[in-house]
C-alpha cells in the first residue's frame, strides 16, 4: 500500500473497474431488492441534496447486494420540460434566433441534439459520488418505452373520465407563458403596499371599503363579500355597489371565508385572479372575468383605458384614477408573500385558462387506504400525517403545459373543435372513422413533467408489457426522498401504481431532511452559500469558488456581497476531501430531523478517519503479509485482546444491522466510527504489539493475533463499505489473500452478521478493567504535564485480590500501554507519599510526584498560560458588551466571537483545576 492515503489516486479507476465488470447489475440468488432513483433533471448538475440522497440510497443498495439479494438500483433522468426548453432557448437567443423562427419540429430536434451532447453531466457526477447504479438499464422520461407508457396512461384515464379539459385557475408564469406547478412557485416575503379602496353603494347611501395588495385586479372584481355573521353588513347583503373605473355594478354577498377582523371586514372578490376568490366565485356562481393576457398585460375584458398596459403600469394608472375620483383611502406599507417562478423570477399570476386536468379524488382514496392499512410505511412515521392532510384536501391536478419540449398531449381536434384522444393520429382516425380528407390538429400543449415521473416505478421496468423485470422488481422496496415532494411525486406514484399495477409502488418511504448550510440557511444561488459536492471531493481554489458562486445570478446586485462572504468563509478555497469522507459525512448527518446543517468541519474530521483507517491497514499488512494468518490451519492461542476485539465486533455487527433496518444511518456511522477509531485502532492495534513483538510468544499466540488482525479489519471494511466504497475496496484488495477472500470485489462479500457464540463477556469485562487502569495513568500524566515517554512508578491501594490477578494476567499489555516503571501493591495501613490520584472502581491509582514535577515551576508555567487566557476572555467580553459590534457585525462574526469566548473560559477553567491539584500536592 502507498504510505499516504490519496483518494484521487484510487476513486475513479476503482469505479471504472466496477462498471466495466458489470458489478452493478442485479445478481445474487436472494430475494429481489429494488430502489428507483428519483430521476434528476437532464439539465441538472449534482447539488448537495442529490449527493446526500444518493449516498443514502447507495448505502442501502450496497448493503443488500452484500446480503446476496437480487439488487437493482434503477437509474434514469427526467426530461425536465421547462428547464430544458429554457436552456436551448438561451442557446438560440445567443445565436440571434428564437424557437418560433425555428418551428416546433426543428426545435425538438435541437433539444434532442443538446441532450446527446450535454445532457450527461449529472450522470457522470453520480459516478464520482460512487453511486452503484445499473447503467445498462438507464432510462429517460422521453425515451420510446416511457413515452408509450405515458400515452397508455393518458388514454386509459381519459376513457374512464379521469382526465378532462376545462377552464380553471392555475399558477401562470407570464415570462414562460405556461402553467406551472406549486413546486415551481417560490413565495418570497417582500415589501409592498395595502391600498384601501371605496366602492360606492349603488343607492348612493355610502360606500364599502376594501383592502388589496393588487389594485389593478379590481378591474376583474365580481362581488364584495362580507361574513354572514358580521352584523355591520348583514343589511347590505343582496344589494349592489358601483365598481369604480368600470361602469359595472357588482353584488354584496355573504360568505364564511371572509374574516370580519381583517381590515374593514369587506373583501373584494376577483374569481379569475385569486385562488381563494375562485372558490368563493364557484360557490356563488359569480362571473369569472380574466383581465390579464398571457404575458401579464391588461386584456380586452377591462375598460379600454387600461387595455394593453403592463400589469404594473396598470396598477399605477388605477391608483391615480381612484385618487382623482376621491375613492382611494389609506395607502400603507405592507409585508406580503409574493409568488415567483423558480425559473424566471417573475411574479406568478393566478390565471384562468383552458387546461387538461386529472380528476384526482377517485385515485386518492385507495392511495390513502394503502398507507392506513400498512401496505406503505413512512419513515419517520410522523410524515403519515402530512400525507393524509394533503390527500384528504386534494384538488384536481393540472397536467398541461404551454411549452414544446415534453410529451405532447395525445389529443386531436377537427375543424368543429371536437376532441379525439388516442394513441396516435392514425389510431384516432381508424377508431372514429375519420378519413384522410378530414383535417386534424394535435393539441399544442405537453404534459407536466410530473405526469411521466408518476409512472416511474413501473414504466422503467417495461410496463405496459408484462416483462420479467416488472414481475421481479415491482413493487419496489423503498423510496428515498425529501419531504418537499411528498405531494408532487410520492403521492402521485402511489395513485398511479395502485391504478395501473393493482399494487403499491414501494413498501416504505424513507423521508430525509433537507441539507442547509452551517447556519441553518437554505442553500441557494441568491444567498451565495451553495456548495458543489464535486468541489468537496476534488477541492477548489478561492478565486474559482467565487467565480462559480457569482456567475449567472438572477440578482446581479448581490455579487459583491456573495464574493465578500465567500472569501470570508473560504479564504483558501476548499481542500480536497475525497468522496468517501463526504459520503461518511452525509451518513453521519442523516438524523430524523427536518433540517440538516452541513458543516465543512465534519468532512475534515471524516477525512482524518479515512487516514486513520488507511494507516491501520498499513500496520496490519506490514505485520501479516508473508506471515501465517491461520489460513492453512494450525493451533491458535488467542490473547485476551484477541477475544475482546472479536466479542466487541459481534456487538457492533448487531448494532449496524439494527441501525440499517431502522434507517438510522447517523447511528450506523457513529457506531462504526467509534469501533474502528477507538477500539480497533487506538486499543487493539496497540494490544497486538506485545504479542507480535514478544520473541518468547508461542507460534499459536502470534498466529491467533495475526488472524484476528486481518479478520477484524476485513469485517470493518465490509461494515464500512456501503458508506465508504472506494477506500474499503482498495484496502480489501490488498487484504484479500490474507483472509482467503472469494470473488474479485468487496461488493459481493457478505455483510458481517453477529455470531452470538463469539461474544465473550468475561473478556470484555477484563479488558475494560485494563482500559480503566491505563486511562487513569494517562489522565494523571496529562494533568501533571508529564511526558508520555517517561516511565512512571505506580502505587495501588484499596485493591481486591481480583484486581491483582487481572494485573498479573495482563502485565505485558498494561506495562506497554501505560508506560510503567514499576507497580507496588500497598497494604491497607501503608503510608502513602505525596501522590497524584485516580480511581479504578474502588482501587486507588497513585503516582508519587517526588522527582516528577517541579511544583513551583509548573505553577509558574500554568499562571502564564492562565494570564493569556484571562486577557482573551476580557477582550471578548468587552467586544460582546459593545452593542454597536453586536448589532452591526455580521451574525456569523458575532457567533464566532461568542464561541471563542466560551472556548477560552473552558480552557481557563481546566488550567485553574490543574493548578489547584498541583497546589494540593
């Protein structure tokens, strides 16, 4: 093995070996185990959320592969209708062209060309993360097979009356000029205004005052609503008001939706431009007046004076005209949530338009039942409630989009506007007896990307054909996903799976939290806190990191602020940590919480863990290669340490198994880290030295220790492999001949399982006593600042005969680890010289200080150290007492100052305690 661990020297060549040798394909004779990857956008690049989620899926896949299960991790990408179309349209714009100039067919060809040339970025990045996906089965939501499945589902649902076309309110992006899903709408809190407008009563007896944040929408008002229990307005219900600026009269209606405590208690109702008003309009059969065009200008349904104006120009004119007529009341600042399109940043409008919809209620009922009766389990269980709340208040799903890239709606229209739905134009003509002379025009819209994603668990396996893969791997085992798409994807897959397969698409849904930065902020381009997982693997210099974070900003004015923050947090850039350290960090962070704070310091710590494992392996190989490790048989005389580490390994194997079954990957990482670092490396490797270095040790004893060294390391590598695949493969290849490993990769080795017969509680108890004695001596060394290399005389008092017997059995171990000069067993009445003391159970461990510590010199040294710490504490306290600093400095700077203060206080307290102990000598 190389002397130094270098992840870049091993990772990519190991992955190529795995992929070229077909090790990711389903194999094994065990039960089928399948996970569907949530298909990333073909336009996408790997972000921290992907990397986190994919690490957890790969952990499960590798574990089940090692269990001998017939394991499939299905890979594929999503065509990402809007995102992909935007990418290609930007390319055309740079060439001075538009998609409309190109035409639909040529534009679609251009998108396919882009996909072939540039659409594989994220799949290559998945390889860099060690994702063991079966690339031979890679699917794409626009490939021929999945497109056929989409048409099949659409036609069947339409024929059952579960898909229909109608005019309803949708989220409308006026830049893209298409309907978008709720997930593509980002609500931002912004500063706006609240305008009070007076609506005169038609009989001239007064007016009603309404408040609005969008005064231009009053041009489309259909009513003024009051609460039926509001006594102030009960007499006005059924009367009419003049709608200012329009010449129209609208009714006063009563509806329980109105909050009598908000504003005046009167609410303007604009059914075509507000989702809540739309429901009120349906209840009262109000006219739906759409006053906006597709590009958010004022339409012909508004008075001529406003037609053609941009919505914000119209706002200014409406306000001015109302003021001129004396109908404008108070205008006051108001914080409000503004819905913006995640792709364009444009303010999204509720817009009344003809769209295709899925009638969801009949599909939702069995999907609710599947979770209620336990056929689908949410992990953690609390997400059931979220799922039920949404499913029981579900609304019909808008599935059409006004773009060109995607699955085109399989519907055709004749000259009379009659609609025919079918698998193709030819099939439609044949079924309905429409000759070639009758012109048919296919619907211009495409399906929502989520429609094809909803079919993912069965369409990728060959449906609608009854394939062997479908029979083998459906239902899949677990879906791993974030809570933010329970509604948009999880619920729809359950509905479609039950509808078309007659069974649930997966048995468990593991919901993980969302990765945030170290301060708990959402990672976003506009905040300038995005981390690229590949940068953490390969490293990146500060200049390149700044350039990456400030390019393509939707809000260019934030560039200087983002650059400043980046240089402050990463003055030297980001060092290269390698993939395994990053993956181990993700596993360690996979708690049951909703939010996961990502701290670069954790990655650095787990990079050190990789170094520790590498160095341990080098020690083992140096002491076992070319030596007898018991492969050919021979007598074995295991030491206490051998029996102890094997026993501890059994308990860790049981723990690891339980944590994986419970999806507690954080606890899995912690128990493997603690066992590997603290028990195997820190203790067992040291305990192996007295046996291996003892010239008088028997061949059976040394053979047993060498055998234990390699076998326990082999088990550690197999336990760690699902989390850290690269380093474990590299070391295992070196270790394989020493343990008689079968097969060419660690991936196909069995995951370690507990053997209760190898648990040795007596060995664990005895070794725990040795550890307590050694740690007692080491603690005194540390507190008294005695060099670790200096042998120490030890006095033992208040001991029992069992303590003496344990010491005598393990004298070699204790002497080596504690660096003892001598050990003296004192009787009950023996005088004790001035000594530093520690306890091991009831036994006192005494180290005489005469000649070991210069009391006055040590106190003087400690006083100097404490003086520096007191100055640091005083300086920090003064800084934090300064309100100007606390209020004006960035929050992270203030937090770091508080952290430093606590660190200095703790260090001062430690030194004061040490000085007190020395004074007492």
